[in-house]
């Protein structure tokens, strides 16, 4: 009998080890790259897959906790569209963005706390480094009344809520770069988040090309600008079309479309390349995919080169003229 007891106990141990624990389940996570149109909307849409799996668990508010321990409350907006539920961070999100100096091109990682309508959030800047917000800093008088920041008492029993330090990229976004971005905006040339992300790194090489792109932009054609990065040069197969640009000029009406790129300057002026214009899986963003790598290779494009895309037609085939301005040599180190 004793032997049977030992066997039974051993089998029980095996079964207990084989049963998965809820604590072993992967933590639901997602990330969002902040694009200009997201800042304009003043709210953030959650990924469809996350909504399908966990949307029913979210209440009318969500708590966002940063690594410094501070907690922000934001409203949760739910709506049904095309048989799919959509969920947004709404009320309080704009204040969260402003308070933490979040700009287009920033990267936010969300880790869901199961069943609590709460998320751990990490914020990454243009350098792709996580921003370390201070744990204790007294607010200005006009910030102490924020209804979205949960007040936490300090050792002196005085309630305070943190204000972020100046973001790490402030030394990269120089007044000269800011002026260049303002000139692009004033000229009506659209940009995507990746352009903002890369500009501080390639500004010296790309400055002349950007100035030439602004100077040659036709008044009667909508345009956007792209600066290829190392990932694209190494064979990454697509480049993004600015979301707002695609929406305003009806490029997003169909999921996959043919595109023609015609070079309008340099030795290859007049030559054409075919590319595929497609949507990403969420259907929110457009990109040039198949054919893009060949276009770059045939035109000997490298990091820091500036491409100005002029939309000629979006009726059936997406036709764009492309002006290419080579990068200037990097200054000697």
C-alpha cells in the first residue's frame, strides 16, 4: 500500500507540473507608433486583435502606469464598425500626450494587466530609447488640478503628480531642424513618422536635398517626401505613404493597386518602374511594396537620399513622379 501511495504521489506531482498556471500565460501586449494624424485626433485606437481578445474586459476608464509608478486615467470609448468592435483611449489621452511631451515618431509599448482595465506603458523617443520620467517633481499650479493624473502622497504627505523632464531628443531637434520641418509643412509637402524619426540622424546629409525638394515642388500637385534608411537599403521591401496623404487623395479606396513611379530628374529622367501600392493588415496605412527595392537599386539610392513624390493620378493606377536628390557626404568625424 505504501508503494502505491508513493506512485500516486509521484503521478500527482507529474500532473501538477504538466498543468499550465494562469500566471504562466503570456502577458498581452501591443505597441503603437505615434503618427501625426493620431495627435490630431487626440485619441488612440487599440489594435483590432487585442480588442477581439480583451476588449470585453475593459471598463469605461483605463489606468496607464508608467515605470516611475505614476498612474493616469483615460476614458475608454467603444463603437461597432463593420461588425468589428473598435476601442479608443479618449478622454484624458490628449492630456497624457501633452504632459509627457509625446511627438509624432514616438513609440509606445502597452502591457495589459489582465482583468483590471489597466496597462503598463513605456514611452520611447526618436532615438528608440526609453524615456525615464522622474519619480518626484512638483507640478506648476495650473497642473495640480488634472483630473486624469492620480495624486500620490509623498513622504511629507503632500499630494503631487509628476511632470516629465525635457525629453531626451530635445538636443537632436535643433532650431534649424524645426525650421526645416516648418518649411516642409508650409510648402504642403507631407511627411510620415519615419521621416521625423530619421531626420536628426541624416539632417546634414539630407538638408540640401530637402531644400531642393521644397524649391521644385509644383503648386498643382500634392507631394510627400521620403528619406530611405539603412533597413530599406538592406532590402526591406516597402516604404510607407503618409496616412493622411493617402486618405485625402483617395489612394486608400482599394486594398492593392498598381503603381507607376517615373523619375523626373537626373540621368534616368523619364524612366518608369512598377510598384504595388497596398494597405497594411489594419487597413489604416498605405505603402509601396513589391517593386520598391528594384526602384531603389536601379537608382543607386542610399541613406540620406531625398525622394520627392508628386501624385499625378490616383484614378486606377497610382502614378507618381519622383525627384531624387542625393545625400551630401557626411562631415569628417
